[in-house]
C-alpha cells in the first residue's frame, strides 16, 4: 500500500455507500451493520465475489477507518469508486472496486438486489386486530352458585316425636304471665294453641296488674314487710323499662354471610368493633335479678320443682313419647349459651324444630334458679334414657336425646356409627361442627367421596383424616390418600402430590411422574423433588443434575442449593456410593453458604449438618469447618434498576422459584425471561395481571376489558396454556392456592373454582349491606380487607377484617385509628398501613406512615416516615409493602419497601427516567419483585439485601 492509499484509509470522506466484506465478517454481522446505518431509500446489492454493496440514499461524512465497510465515493464522472480502487476507470452507473490488487468494474444495475426484510424475525410480535371505537366489552359467562350446604338433620322428626304440649310450651316461654293458660302437663296429646289476645294499650296493662302483680304483692306482703313490697314494685317497674331500653338499642350489624352460616343460624354477630368475648350484660340486670329473687323466689322455684318432678316421672315410667316431647335442652358452659341474668322463668326451650344446627346454642338449664344440681339431675336422666332407647332398638330417639337434649353430639355420632347410620352420622357431625377429621372420615365411608375431599380441603383436614382412617380401615385410608394427591395434582402442586404419596410406601412408584414435573419447574421445587427420585434409584442424569445444583453459584435460596442440602440430610439416596458423593457435596455447600440459607432453625440446621457429615466422605468431613452465618446488614440496602426503559410495557411481573421472571406485557402477551433478560418462552395471550399459585406450578393470565376479565391458565411445568373463562369482577387477588380464586364483586367476596369448566362460586363472604373498600391482601394462611358495615342507626363503621384460610374463619374485626381511601392498604396479617404526606413548612417534604395493628407496637407513639411526598398510597402484596416517591433529583421513581406491621423500610429501589405511574410489587417464591410500566423489572430477596434479577423487557 502506498503512502497515498494509506492516507486515504485514515481520511474523512463523503461516503455514498459501503462495500461490506461478507466472506470475512459473516452475513449476520454484515446485516447488523447495514441495519444500523440504514436510510429510507437505501439499496443493498451483492457482488459476484460475495461482498455486498450498500448504497446510501444520501451521502454521509465519515472517517474511513470507522466506517461499517469500505467507503464508496462518487467521482466527477458520476461513477462510484471504493477507497483504494482506480476512480478514473469507472463511468456513470458503474462501480470501481479493488480485488486482489486489481480494480474491477461492475455495472450497478446488473448486480443482484438483496431484500433486508428477510432478516426480520416476526415470531416475537403479537398480531393486534383493531377493534371499532366504542365496541362492546366481551360478555362475561354466567356464574354458577355452588355454595356448600350446611347439614341440618332433624332428629326430632326422624325419631317421630310429636310437638310439645301446650302447657309445657307456655311454662318454658318468656311470654307475659297474662298470656299463659293452665293445662295438664304431659297429657299425652297436644292441645291446640290458643289464639293470641288482641288486647293492647292501657287495658292490657290493667289485666297484667290485676292478674299478676296484685296477687304476687299479697303473697309477698304476707311473708315479709314493707321493704319487700317496695323492692318487688321497683323490680316490676325497672324490668320492663330495662327491656324496652335494651330492645331499642340492640341489634348488631349483620355478620359475614358465609355459606356455612346460612339462614337459621342460632347465633348473631357481636356488636361491630367489639371482641367476640363475653356477652354484654345490662348494668342493672344482676341487681334486678337479686332483688326479685329475694322477694318472689319461693313462688318461682315452686314452678321449677313441679316441672322437674313431672318430667322425671315421665322418663322413669318410660313414657318416651310424653317425656321427649316436653324435655328441655341442656347447654354447656359456653358464654353464648347462657341465659340472661334477669330471666326468672323456666329455661326456655330450643325454638323451632329440634334439629342440629351449624352453631348449636339457644336456651337451656342455666338460670339463677336452676343451678348445677338440676343440670346434673337432667344430664343423668337423659343419659339413662338414651341407653334404654338404644337397648330397645329405638336408635333415632336415642340419638335425639344425646344430640339435642343432653348436648352431646359426639356421643350421638358414635351411636349412629355403631348401628350403621353413617350418612346420618356424617350430617350430624358436620352440622354440629365436630372434628374435621371425623367429618371427612364419615363422608368417605358413606360414599360421598367428592364431599369428603371438599371438606378436607376447606378445613385443612386431609392428614388427620387419613391417620384416623388408617387405624381401622387401611384400604379406605389409602384411597383417601390417592384422592388427596389427585387434588394437589389438579391444583398444579406436583411436589405436594408426590409428598402425599410418599408417606405410603406402596404408592411411591406412582409419584415418579409428579416428581419429574416438579423437577421441570426448577428452583427450590426442583431441589426438594430430586432427593425423592434419587431414593427411588434414579439414573445418571438425576445424579448429575443434583451435583450441578450443589456446585452452582448464586443465592442459595433462589438456586435451590439450600433446599437440596436440607432434603438430602433427611432422605438418603438409594445407592450407598451415590449417597456418599451427594452428602459430601451437600456438606461442602452448607459450609460455603454458612448454613441452610435461613430456611431452618439453628438447632435443626445443626442436626441436619451432622447427618450429612456422618454419611459424607470421612476425610472431607474431617477437614470441613463448621458453617457460620454472616451477620445481616444493618444499613438500608439500595438498588437501582436498568438506566433506560425497555421496549415493551410491563403490567405485572414475578420472579419464579426457578430464577426466571414471568412478565405480563398487556396485548403483547406473556414472556418467561432469564434473570438477565433473555427470552426463554413466550405466549401470545394478552395479559395485564398474573395470578400465581402458592406452589409456583400454575399461573392465571388475566386480560382486563373494563370490569370483564378474560382468564387463561398457564401450566409452568409443561408450559401449556388453555383458556378458562370470561368473568366480571371488580378485583382479582393476585395469588391463589392453585384451584380457588378470590374475587370481589358487587355481592362481596366470591371464591371461584378454577378447575370447573364454568366460573363456579364455592364460597361467599360479606353481604347484608357490607362492602369491601380497597384491595384484599392474601397469603396462604390468611386474607385481610377493609369492610364498611351499616349500623342499626343508619350510620356506617369501617373495620379491618381478617380471615384464616382456607376455611374462611373470621378471626378479628378491628376499627382502624384513621382510614384514608386511596392512601391506606391492608396487610394480610391483619394490619393497616396509611401514608400521610406532609408538605414542606420549613422542613423537608416527608410522608408519615401510620399503622393500625391488632397488638400494640413496640413504640406506639412513633410514626416512621420517609423523605419525599408519595403521589400514591402504599402498594401491598401479602405482608410486603412499598411506597413510591420522586427520585433524589426530582426525576425517576424511588421505592421504599418493607415487610410486616410497624416496620420501617428495609430497602430502596430506584427506577431512573421513569414517569409517575404507580409501580408494582410481588411477593412470591422467596423473592420480592418490583416492576415499572416502563419495561424494567428488579427482584431481591425478601429482606432486600441481595439482588436476584435486574432486567429490561425488550422485543426479541
């Protein structure tokens, strides 16, 4: 090369195009360079030697040594010549280019033209079909109501017991004395009830005074002095007044309308905002009761004694028809079953038909005049009657006596089981809310398999029910275990199904398919499944995968290294040599990680580490040090997301247990990305919300069109998607158990069965004017929401309701100190976080955090705050929360995140160049994921100390 040519390659030229040496740099690199410099109107042609001629639409100034290819300049004669070729050899329409030290001339129009459109990969793009403006929303499918029916067995009707006599009914009612008429008790046949009197007003009062008050005054005056008469008059005057006051101010707001407490429940909800403890007693009740007993006690006690004598005689003479018809029901020691102190009549009977109810209660022998002696007498009387009826073969009457008179439903259930009445026993056990394991066992033995499984799930009773069945019926216990595993499998919990089957050695081979699906999910789920496969004698590929996990880098929790080491400590491999190799690798991993990643307590961790050392190579075990856990960082951890937005919007995101990130991009579909942003899988299914199963095997993809939501089900093990339904809902809780989805609509909270072909409601909460405010917070153990309830006086009260899952038992109703719609959010553990901005008034702008909790905080007067004014209220998922404020320089979004009630922020996440749109938060699989609509996702460990993923979501 001459000095003149060398200078030309380093000079700045006006390039009309470039020659790309494809045989040297390759087609991919050449295409990327052409695309980077492409202009509208440019051309691309291929030379005979394989090089490309890239002709620009407009010349550009560029240094020759920095050009994407060999620069081509335009000559004075209208020709084009590459740098290094003889420019005088070409004429207009021709190209002069050097090849092998010789200038070669090509006619440009005769060169083959290349089409860059073939380079584009359109498989990652979603086809959007425009919809007409004002088009109607998708029509939601009708919801099927399938609420579980609470059994209400009528043992009185089953026993053929006739209604009570009129005399006994009047003696045990709290009706006014003037409305009672004399009749013979235990007369054998009931008399027609007299028509209520239509007397009212002053005439009725005169009748009561003449027929009741005056005769009673004469009796008292004859036995006592003027003091006793005055006391009795005071009691008669204050009693009705207190009753009217109580009636006018009573009436609790309707309680939660769950399907298990439907119409006919015997108990009502307590007063709003009060605990469910001891019932309130009017202030003067005890005093009035004592005053009345001091004066008219002997008269009232006589009525009690006469009734008990007649009842005892009927039972002893085995006149079962008469005795059972007029017997009163005993009660236990529960506060809700005690009569008010002022009730001086005989114990009031159970109203309505005598049958078990979901919440047994009502009146019984618990007044000031019927003490423990009377209760014991009646209990012994009923017990002897039940034994006699059973000996006579009258099973229905015996069950009625035990369940409805003696208040011993468990004994009645045992009696029915002894005599083969399994269905009736199951109904009674469920109706009286006996042990869940007993209810499940009885329904299973009665042949109601689906009902048994549903009850076992709702009351978390699979394990105790299997154990109870195994004691007497191993075959039925094994069948119930298989049904339990099938329930887990249908919900997408493959590992859970395998663990259920593993407890029965004969069923272990059937768990292999579930274990392999669990391994496909990756992360901790894979690590917990691998030891089961190794214990079954899995091959070389499983061994290699287990060793690769133990030797991997990254966080021990997210990679599954700690979970695998902990599982191997409990479950040895099938072959001793393989077990020694795996135990050695696991022991090394435990020492390297400083323990089991915090998944075990100190004592349990030490025990498992010793188990690994005993099975590991002795030489390696002797050289290994004891694991020492690093102290957690005491300072606030700060993280910064990618410095520029992505090319796809992010509407929801979650870091999965496998370490991959599942992202919902709206109409652009759903993508599964690696921690550095590479695409592993994508589904052309619109979604703007992800509903993740607790076990991580299933996700629901939700696309919103106003109030209508289109829902599809994604199996993360097989990566298959199927459409489920279109439903109407105000909100959908972002997590579920794999089967039951919690939604909120106009009727309150509805739980839908996602495995049903159509949206089917299996449980409801709220109702009767109660409405949900804000969003529900859920964890696998509980659910919390803010509820507005009406009061009898027409006002409303705001409360924080907390339920236990999966049975939806209402555990607390807490009145928050301050509730600010849009600025408050509930946490699943039963607390409320309110963010109150405080604009600058000489001090920096701050946002103060106000907590409402069930138990007092450690520092009740302290309200933690953060720098900056939050434009939105807190964002909550489960028990984790985050609050967004402007960035330090006024641009971007800075998130302060924490966990638990009363907590201060533990970490910050900064999204540079982000607008003020509300970010997102997701707590799933031992990770907390933060995302912003601008296409960026950042995930950390729950304490915020370790960064797990930081990526931009882009096309491709």
